[in-house]
C-alpha cells in the first residue's frame, strides 16, 4: 500500500499500472526485441526511453503549477541545453483540470491555472520543438485528495480531447479504479488513443501491482514497475533493486519505468544524485526530470545534461543493463550497446568507500590484448588490460564504457586508487591508513607520485615511499600514512583527498583523485546505553529521517509518534522506514545489541520488513520477514570486538510501501 503522505497513497489501490504508448490505427504488433516473446506496439513511438519533465515531485498541486510555469520549463529546456541533450516532453501531472466535467461530460482545464486552455500551452511547447504530456487516472477520480475527474468510462471522449489539444504523451494513473481488471482498463485507453489517429506515448502508472512487464508490451510504451519514488537514498535504492531484475522485459517501444528522477530536489547528495542518474541510464529507464528547474543548481544541470550518460540511456539497441554481481553492496551492472561496447556501472550502496571490480570478459566483451575505457563522468579515456575496477565512494557510482579498440595505445593507462584501513579517527590519536595506486593498463604508468591531504590542522604524514619510477600492468605503489586529527576535534565527517599523478608512455601527464571522508569518533560509554540516545556515524532511510525514540511518522523530522508494536508502547528506540541503515562506532568495546523489533502500528495492517544487525561487515543477527500482524520479536546480536555496528531494515522483498519499522527498546551493552 502507498503512504498517505504521497500522491499514490491517497489512491484507492486496486490492481493496475500506468503509462504505455499506443499504436497508430491498424498497426500490427511485432516481436519484442529484448527476447521476451511479448508483442510490442509497432507505431514507431518511444523507440528509446522518453526524456522530459514532470512537475509533480517539485510542485505537487500547489498554485505555482500553472501555464506560466509550464511555459517557463519549455524555455529552460532550450536555454539550458536540455533540449539539445535529448529532453523532449514537458508533462503536466495531476490538478490541471476542474473537479467536475461540463454539461457535455468534457474535461475542463482549470481557468485559474490555464486561462488559455491546454491547447495554447501545447502550441507554445510545440513551437519550441518540444512535446506536451498530460495526466489522468484509470479510475473515476485521479489521485489528488481533491478528486479530479478520472477517465474510467470516458476513455474515448477524453482521448479525443487530448488529441485535439495536441497532447503527445499520456500518464495514466491507477487511483479510484473501482476494482476493474487492470489489463482491461489500460487496454481500453490504448484503443481510445489509437482511435484518435494521433501519435501519443502511453505511460502506464499502475505501480507494478499486476506485473505489467508480463502483459503490457502491446498495451503501452512504458509501465511503472514500483510505487512512487521519494527524494531519499533509501527510496531510490529500494526502487533500483526492484527494477533491476526486470531487464528481460524492456526494449524499443516498451520500457520498465522505475518512476521519475529526483535529481536536484535536495534530499540526497550530488554523489547520490549522480548514482541515481547513472543507474537509471544503465537501466534504460525513462528520464523524466522531477526537480524545479527554475531554481536548479549548476550541479543539477551538469548531472541532468551529461550527454555521455544520456547516450547510454538512449542507445538504440534498447537493452536494459543486467546485474553481473552484487556482493556486499558492491554492484556491477553491465549494459550491452549497439556498437558492441559495454557500459559498466560500478555502484557502491554502502556508507563507506569500497573497491568494486569486474573484467571485460565478465561483462560480455570478447578477448583482446587491451581495451579502451571511457569514464563517462570524468570524460576521459584510458587503456586497460581487461580489469574494470575502482574504489567507489560511499553511495557513489563509477560509470565507464569499455570496448576493444585497435587504438587503445593512444590513451594513458588506467590506474586505480585504493584505500586500506578504516578512516575512523579518534581525536588526538594517530590512525593508520594505506593507499594504493595500481596500474590497470596494458602500458606502464611512469613517474608515479601520490599525495594524501586532509583538513587544515590535521597531521597527515607518509611513513613509506610516495613515488615509483614505473608501474607495469597489475603492479601497485603502496604507501602507509599516519593521520591525526587535532585534540578536541568535534565528532563528524571530514574531507580527505588521495591524489596521484603519473605519465603515460608518450609522456602525457595524468592526474587522478579519490575523495573520501574520515570520521572523528568517540567510543560509546561503558555499560548499557539506549541506541536512540547515542550518536550514529550514518543513517539512511526510505522515507523521511530516522527518528530517535519515536516512530518514523511521515516525511518531516520529529513528526513521529510513540513507538508502538502490536499495541505495546516502547519509550525508547529508533523509528525507521525500509530501506534503512543506521551505523554506530563501537570501538571494539561492546558485546551485545538487543531490541524488540517489528512494524509500527501507525500503518494499520500494512508493511512487511526484515531486521538485520551487522558487525564489521558480517551479518550477526536477522529476523526474516515480519508483518504488522505480528507482535514485537526479540532480537539479540553478539557484536563482541566489532568497531562498527549497523542496524539494517529491508523491505523483505516486496517494496517499501508503508514499511514503518521500529527498533523498540534498542540497547547497546559495552
């Protein structure tokens, strides 16, 4: 079930998904190029994933959603280069109409928001060389609390209006659907759109409830595979994990849709937004901007406008990337490209830097003496002997395109910067780190040097050599460092940077950098402490923030309620929402974690979660799937000798809807 705080949770949920395209009159179905055997619409629409903008995530139904705002987005597409980058659709979401149809049963645009009507907006957008999208629901009402008219029973007349207005894209939602079979409802609108004779991309927004990837390839052009995304790392991560296994069902004209982009909305870091954009592109997902472009930062435009990453999403072969490996939160996802290359995402879902590695052979490339490796965020090319690896920052993604290339020797060798040891520092005490510079190329890296820098006032000292005359393939320069934060340094995260320089065989000077954070920590006190009262190293949550000693509540900080599981109230603990991870520094000084865990009563009968405790990267306790119908379960974990303890809540494999989870009476004994 959806959250009451999101648009799709205010919906009456009965099966159905929205968003697919329709065929032109009389167009036959064709075989799915992705190999699923499902027919696909043969209308020539959405042969690559649609790219554009949707206002919902940034404006919802606020008064600022109006004709002026929509025209302004079209202007920004042109002025900021988004049109040149491939973005085409300027899409209206809910709240564009009046709550009631007119006497003839026709939809009426809200005259306050759209005083000149929808056609005038479409004409303006078309004059810019762009396309206009619109929204309605496959039910009697849309998903807004106001209850604007839905299209159930009005499919042909509504489709006719959309076509007459010049609409190019329809997002068809799933609220208030009266229990009518999803396939029937969405097929009726497909036929209605087809009958207009106008090419309209059809987006099925049924939230994945009825597995549309199994039946909708000849109904629409794209279909939502999940519930609504929210602007948090946990939400994005959960949706990513739900969409990745569906790769066989995507292809030209029929796409898996893991919902809109949150890039730039402020709930994640730029590193996390680059991961979001990278992974959506590797998954050949629709790229629909969900942030307010009127106030977007330069970094947001840089992410959204990265043409090399967009080219991955828009590759005409239309393959969705497939998972190569995913051990320990280290994901390798490879996408076959039409030119025979592979785009490879090295994605680190964890909260600390990790080495993520694969090979050219493992991602499906033929054997070769060497390959060209193109870094799509650095915009640099290197040669590699076959290794594809990087130390990836927390929540980061390295995105590369790799291919056999007779001209590989024209590029400098790729080098990998590595970090060994824990970047956890107690103020006033030296911490030991080891850095590595490894040649991945077929050619040697010459005149190699390395430098580690920290905040002003920190003592960073090398205790072994920082240079090497040359590194051949697979060889490393290993340098030991002593890092000391000044006494009295407050707890928290501090930026450090590892920089390496080297020369290619042709004498070209190359530099590379690995930013990471060192965290100043304080061991927990002796005895037993409530985890809701202790400082944590990091905390991620599927919706809203992690709450101390209350339930998760909704999206705002501090809006939780007393922790309540099965009618039992707990005064202390943590209120979270799947996918969630809360990490503590325990300094090898603690023995046990205990808690009473379960789904909070605030979501009624909804929610399915699983609890885990990890000690220094090893899972030491877990519950399996828990539902709201179950009382609190006791959980005890032995964390003896661990420096880091992490409390994890997963969605138990069914998505994060209503997954409010409690660590009731959570305690750490030291």
